[in-house]
């Protein structure tokens, strides 16, 4: 408990007066009144700047979705062209997320030190360059290496979400951030639609080249976008808080040890579990959808096209290893498009749940429902039934991602926010790295076993979400940890010639 005392004089009408002091020694209140960017954001409110920021930063989701979903649509083609086994197809996706995991922490540290905008531009350049090179891959090994480099670049796109979070007033974050899913949906639908036309006609290499165009366009438009935001910000000005704008006092920035401090230890560990599980389920659904359609693993939902069996010479004693070349039929692309539309289906309910039930309860409910629908996939159903189950699964896993993104961005103070998002994003890629081997390898061997594993992980995440120690609903973004706030308060004491003494002539105030 902090104790502050001051000598008392009794003024007229019984008021207590603090002793007079030299104005050069004790600064006046008007001289010390300041405000931070967070204070200004809350005071100015919502306007055209935020809409422009939402659109510009949302475009990063389009590019990221196209690069990630690309693997799902080209998997059948590269399996056939390079005569790959199941584990080799799964390994491609795993390495993409390995690159994502490694570079997420690095980009988080660099963003805290050099700024989010610079790192976002760097990630665009990196991703577009290696994505274009992928289309010229001469072999499977080169394809894996270059897609890993693309994963490294795509990981920096998460800075766009952090920028949106930091510039949105508290009461609008729960409404605007879930709408960011629209951009991911747009990117997913775009790459699937392009694949249905490009792959059967001019091949998968041209699909990759065309898919890299949005990233290149965004790079060229990036500077213009920044100028647009600056001009709109000037028009969007409202009454500013009194005082002068100051940078929050930061004694240290983005240390990994801060995430494991006693104040955030439990929250951090549970967030990591949730991120890992949500990513495992999300990418598991995406890859399982492609696998179900390609390999006809669900009874009653057979594809229109038949697999073509190609026998190739191998190193085994038998000399032959079967490789199934089963290209997606038009109906398969339609199924993928319809199920992908599910990612926005629950957005209205997700927004209501986040803002009225809170982040924790909303997330635990959607995770529990995700576990249920994974098990329902085992029901023998028609093609329409399969589409319905996949539609709901995509809706639920997208809602899970929306909620945990918002919660993670809100729960950590500014010095730790980018690092917190970066480490969570990196660790969750472990789930994404494991998911291909469950969806593309284990599912072929034991369909029910794979579904039970996905469902069990979702149940663990639901429990972890329900027991999170901090609820961020309606809470302003934190700029300093509790230790830093105490230190800042103590640093003001030398300016006040107060001492803690007990006397009838002393006024004691304890805070």
C-alpha cells in the first residue's frame, strides 16, 4: 500500500489546505496533464479513418488466405505429377507452417522495435517473391523449400490485425474485428474459383503465378494507402483530450520473460493451448475437406470422377508403388466453395456472443460445438449432408479464430502485444503442422480415429477457454504492466516533499 502524507493548515470554512510550495519545485496539474495514443483513440471515436484502415489492413487477409488455401487445391495435382505418397503431400503443408512458426516470433520482435507498418511491407515483399518462384519449381524438394519461404513471409501479415486493434476504440473492437473474416473468405473463394478454371486448362504453375498478383498489387499500392490514411486521419479529428500527446513510458519492450510473468503466466499457457487446438482444428477441416472429396472417404457422397491409378517404379522389393491421380471434379470445387462460405455464416452470432456473453464464454461454446460436428462427420450421409457438416465446421472454426485473435490482442499490454500475438501465432502453427498428417495420412487409415482426435482436442480447448483468468470484454487496451505502473507512480514521489508520519497536524492519504 502506498502512503502519502502532507502537512495540514486549516483554512476558512474548515477546509484542509496543503502547504504552499515553490512553483519551480512542484509542477502544476496543467503542466503535467498528458494523454497517450490510446486516450486519443477513445476520445476521437470511430470515423472514416477506421473504415479505410479496416479495408487496407483487411486486404492482407485476402493474400494470406490465397497462399494458405493454395496447398489444398494443388495437392491432388502435385501428388500425381511427382507421384507422391500421402506423407509427402502432408509434409508440404507442414513445412509451410514450420516457416510460419519460426518467422512469427521474429516478426513480432521486429515489429515491436521497428514498427508494424515496416514489417508488414517486408512480409508482403518476401511472400510475393517466393510465391512467384514456387511456380518454377523443378522438383518436389524445391517446391517444399519455396513454399516454406512463403510461409515465413505470410506470418508477418498478422501485423495488419494488430494495427487495426490498436487504432479501434474499445467498444468497436468486438464488432469490427470479426468482420475481418470477410477478407479471408474472399481470398479462399478466389483461389478455389481460380483453381477450378486454371488447373484443368493451363495447369497449377499458372495458378500460383496468378495468385501472386494480389500481393504484388498491394506492395505497389502500400505507399498510397499510407498517404490516404494520413489525409483521412486529419479529416477525422474530433475534440482531442487535454494536455499533450506522449509516448507510454516503456522501460522494456517485448521480452519473452514478460509473457511468463506471474501476472500473465496462466493466461499465456492457456492461450497457447487454445491457439494450438484451434489451428489444429481449422486447418484440419480445410485439408480434410479436400481429402474427403479427393479420396471419397465418406459413404454416400461419391465424387463424379473416378480415380486414375498410376503405377510407378520404386525402390521397394516389389518395384511398384501405387499413386492415385484423382483430380477434383467440378462438383468438388462447388462443395469447397459452399463449405468455405460457412466461414462468415456465424459472424453475426459470433459478434453478439463476443460482445454480450464475453470472449471466454463465447469461445468455449463454439469450441464445444466444433467437437460435436467433427463426430457428426462419421455419419453415413449424402453429398448434401456432407456439405452441410463441412459448412457448419468451417463456420465454427472461423468463429473460434475470430474470438481468440481478439482476446489475445486485448489481454496483453502494448509492450507485449506484438510478441504475445507472435508467439501465440508461432505455437499454434504446431497444430497446423500436425493437422496434415491427421487429415491426409491417419484419416485414410482410420477415419473415425482421426475425427475422435480432432474432437478431443476441441474439448480441451473449450475447457481452457472457459477457465481463462482474465475477461477482456469492454476493457481498454493496456499500455503498461502492473509493475511498470507502480514504478511510474513511485517515480513521482521525489517531486513531492511528503513523508509518512503519524501526527495530528498531518493529513494521511493511502492509495
